[in-house]
């Protein structure tokens, strides 16, 4: 069995997924999409929890390389890039993400508005327990990794503490650029793409466009996201291949710093407040933190059992 700290990167010999894993990847997509629609929670965190993070990044990088190769007049290179994509991972994952985004755009905003402290408490527990995942993937922890983690935590805490903006009718160019930035956050554990949209002022507008099926808005958003994701995935895969432990240390810090955004009691400008609401309400909030943490621990355990490649299995391409 593969060591828990070993990175999982796509290679020509393991570029396919087991048929039995396809329904599992759809469920993982549902979890990622549900996380991506929540400000403060990252779909990348879910991908890391369930053990598909490196393979997903590798597939995104390969998919983004194919059209670039075609533009260069290299059809053979494009075919080779498409062949590296783990389609049995990516396709059901994408269907699950889109499904969850559609549902979440309708269901989650009212809950976040009606029960902000309780919802944040649940998300706090989810992210806090998720710190175990990148931490366990660091094979040799050093003082340099600690420094990187602390610096990343400080940066994330500052970013998620920025006051939110709001644009009711943003220009489409702004939508495309914001989507390109936000999608990079979505694939990074600890930084929420939805939160980036909220900080940059188009979160509510984007949810409205999604629920209202505003085709022009969503087409521009998807185009900007595709460009941003394709470019960023190249860098991220290189970091995972060449600086794996340092990258994981930074991810630990980003996730830890992002907890500031999920503190249950905050003012409208994101100033942190002391617990309010009486002993009963505080007990409910604490209980939801624990519930979120337990849910992640179950996900981690399930992901390790279901999604780890078998050491005795050979895949042909």
C-alpha cells in the first residue's frame, strides 16, 4: 500500500481510474461543488481530503496543454496531452461539481443568511480537521516548512479579513478576470474561490446569474475560469512534483489562516467578535464545530480506503 505521504501524480501507466470508482468520484464532485459555493470553504480542501488532489491537478494541467499544443501546430502533442487526462476521474467529478453548484446556489445562501454563526461553525470544524491531510503528506518536516506554513497562515488570515465589496452589474471583462483569479483559489486547499468572489464583489451576482441561467454572464465566467485554471495548474503541478513537502506546508498554512473567515461570530466588516447568544447557543455552535470535524475524519478514512491505488494493480494504456 502506498505511503500516506507519497504524492499521487498521473503517469502514463496509471492514467485510468477503476470503473467502480466512477460513482465515488461523482460523490466527491458533489462535495467539492458544495464546498466551492460556500465563502470560506475550498473545493481543493475536499479534493485533498478524499485523496484525489494531485491527480486532479495533473489532469487539469494535461487538459490545458492540449489546446496550447494545437495552437502550436502539434496535433501529436495534443493527443498525448489528452491521453494523460484521467477522464474517469475528471468527468464524473465535473458532473458532481456542476450539480452541487446548481443546488448550492439555491439552498445555501438562505441558510448562510438565516444561520450565519451555526453555518460558520460547521465549516470551521470541516476546515480545522482538514489540516491533518496536507500535514500528513509532508514526509520530512523541517523548520523551513514551519516558517512557510506560518507565513502562509498570516497571508491567508489577512486576505480573508478584508471587507467584502459588491457590484450589482459588473462589466464582463471584470467578470472574466475575477473568475480567473477565483478559480485558482478554488483549486488551492484553504483559499475559497467563493470567498475571493465575495471579496472582489461579484459573489451574489454570480450566484444570481447561475440560478437565473444568465447564459452570457456564465459563459464569460467559465471562459475566464478556464484560462486561469489552465495557467495555474501548470505551476501547481510543477510545485507538487519538485517541491512537494514545501507546497504541502504552505497549504497547511493557507488552510489554518482561512479559519479566521469561519469564526462563527463576526461583524459585517468581518471584525471578530466574542461569543454571543447565551450558553445554549454557544453549546450548539461548539457542537457543530465538532460535527464538522468528525465528518471530515470520516471522509479522510473513507478516501484512504476507497481511492488509494492498489499496489498490486497494473493499468494498461
